[in-house]
């Protein structure tokens, strides 16, 4: 169930759902998603579905990863990306094959430790990790030409908006756990009056809630 043929079937499903960026598809075809889930769930790794990874978190559905990554690359390849919510490390690993530098923050210590071990095993060296409250972003390396958020706040944290570079884009799910969540593309745009954050609504989605506390 982790064979290349199984991975190929997943890629065909992603194409059927509308993913067009061939570089994104190529990376997802070769990335061993089964290494990012518990061994007991490895037989389901190439289903197009979210899976639990412990600590109340999930590894995102492959279509969602592909869709968010495709949007992030739609205006060219950013020199660096801030990811808020490392989780299993799968989204960061996909990005690492497509952009020069990935910075990723995660509030749950065991998850970030597991992700670090996976990156080492896969010989991925352009991801920098930090155990931190995601709502703080990572000011040290701001501003960012691209930010991707993998948990859903009820509104976009102002701190993350402030760390977005002029002309930069943020991809973020927004909404409550009990209601509707939508994926948004936010662009920091110059105007005659100064600048503004333009929000474009994309797809209905379902993500774990955006939490602000750090867990050891």
C-alpha cells in the first residue's frame, strides 16, 4: 500500500480534482507520505484524506496540501516561506523541494521533534524549525513573501499580517470548528492611500483549530 503505483494513483486523483502544477505533483509523487504518519496507518497514507497524527492534530488531506502549495507558487517561487503549524512535517517537506527556504513553527514539542527526525532521515536541510506559539509568527526572519497556515483561526492574527512582505501572500483557513471554514488568499497590496490586505475567498475546508498555547 506504499508502492509507487499507489502513489501514482493518488497523483491521478489530484489531477482529476484540478491540480495543474506539474512540479507540485512531481514532488508529491516522490515524497513518502507514509513516513509522516503512524506505522499503523501507513496503509492509508496515499488515500486522499486527512489522518490523525496524535495530540489532537492531523496530517492534511493530500488535495489540500497540493491546492495550498499550488496557490503559494502561483505568483512565482518565493525565496522563503513561513509555515505556521509544522504538524507531521509533511507540508513543510513538500515546500522544501520547491522553495529555497522554509521556516516552520509548531506549538507541540513532540510533533516538532518527530518532524525534525523525519527531515533528517529524508536528507532535507532547508527547513528551520521553532517550538513556539504560532500566533507570534517568527519576527526574527520577517518579512515573508509567503506565509502558509495549517490550522484555522476564527480571524487572521494581526501579527502574521504584519510579518507579510509588501506584495506577499498568505494562504490561511479561517472559521470556527462548529461552523464553516473557508480557505483565503490574502495579498498585501500597495494603494494610493498606503497599503491594504486584499482577501480572496477560495474553497470550503476543514482544519484543526488554531491554538495559541505552547505544549511541551
